[in-house]
């Protein structure tokens, strides 16, 4: 079937590295089409040299995040009809991370910051111990549950203005991860982790703009997690534990 | 600027001083609204707060809280928005605190010396 102008999308895609440029493509509209479908169409049909990253296509792996019409989004679960009412799409790599090529960014800094924020679980038991029985209604468990569904897509990191102007700021995702562990009764890092997340590269740098919460595709609230860290760090300092 | 303990205590000091300022500003604004009801004159101000140990103590606490609160915020703004090295930022914030304390207490003392109410 012939594709008419009204049935095509005008798509601009970032090509090259940090100093690249937008290149225009025409992509046929489809029902239930996602932004990732559009990028995949360009790569498979129009220009095989286009670099981008995806894996699961169902919103679990967190690898396909890009900047779509100026906002960071998970592209596999973003329908074109929701973000491109006028038939125009501008697709760029995520902000705040070095561009490798085209739509692929270098995520190393992002995940290194998870490690710096004490993002690794510190076990207190051994395999000889029984399961930790933590009631679902336990307040700390609820705090952990609220943040634990993070898929590590980097959308919050790209949306955060503090990350943009403060290169060593740990960022919303790493601090959210730390908060889930601070609330994990089985974890033993205690004050050592609080020291890692305190300070002007950590939770105290957050301005509570809530861009992370606004953009998180999983509807998590890293701002609330960071506020929780501020309280936990303050209590530890007042008790002399920090 | 990267000592997490120092940053934590500065954060606590800024929040604690904010709590004091929240009350102090309300009292101050309420005082202004009350004072201007019959027209505002220097004599009226001097008659109301001059020589009053209670008002001097109140504004002394107000000045101290402002001198704690504002320089910590200025320090953050300077470190985030300017390329100044940390030592300059700390010096500028400390100087600002000294200026606020000096000018603030000078004003409090001057009003107190205006005489008994």
C-alpha cells in the first residue's frame, strides 16, 4: 500500500558523537507504534549504520532510554501517538551522559555512581540462617518497596538539573538504590553507607526539583528517597553515629 | 566541600536556623503590620522597641539565625553556579556571615540605645 504524506512521521535523529547533528528521516506511521519501533525502522530500512540500544522491548531492561522531543523517555513503552501529535519526532541520546555514537550513551558513570553510593547489598547473615521474616506492612519495608522497582534506565539521571551542573553528584537513581538498602533489615552497611550518600555530591545536593519523579517511567519517587536519606543522615549525625 | 560530616552539620544548621527564622519572620511581619496602623514614624519605632531588652533579645536571635542560614545557602549557590575554588567559596560565605552578624548586631544595639520605651 502506498504511504501518503499524512501517513508518515517526520523524524530527526541525532547522528554522530558529542558534536554530531540531527538527520531527517521519513518513517511510515503505524497503529500502536512506539518510538523504539520508529528507531528500529530507520536502522533496518533506511540507514543500517544507526547505533542505538535496546533489549527486552517490554519495559524491563532499562536499556532503550532516549531523549524524545526534549524529554527523557523509555522508548519501547512510549507510543508515538502520545508524544508526536503533529507527526514530528526529535530523537536524541540521553542528557548528562557522554555520547558514544548516535543514540547510544556511555552508562559507566551512571552505574559507577551506584557503586559509590553504596548500592551493593551488604549481607549480615549466612546461608545457614533462616529467611528474614519482614512483614509487608513494616514501615521500612514499605520504603524499600517504593523504590525497588528501578530498572536503571537513566531517565531520572538525564532529567536531573543538579546532575547537569554538578558532575560528581551521585544522582537520583543511585541515591534511590541506597535508600532501598538503608531500609533493608538484612543489610549491614549502616553508617558506612550513610557517609557515602551524605555531602554535596550526595543527598544534600538535591534541590527537590522532582524532575526525576516527573520523568521516571516506573513512577518511582527518587526525590522522596533522597529526602529520606537526608533524614537518616541527620538522625545518625545527631546520635553521633556518622 | 567533600567532607560528608561537615556538609551534614551545615545542612542541619541551615534547617534549624530556618525553623527559628520562620517564627522570627512571622513575629517581625506581625509587628510591622501592628506598628503601621497609626502611621509609621521613627519616634513610634523608638518608643516601641527602644531600650527594650526583650525586643533586643528577639532581634539578636533573629540576626544570629539569619547569619547562620544565609551564608550556608550562599555557599551552596557559589559552589554550584560559579567556578570558584572551594577555599574561596568558604571564605566568601564566612565573610558574608561576619558582615551579617556585624551589621545586624550593630543595628540591634543602635535601636536599643534609642532609649527606654
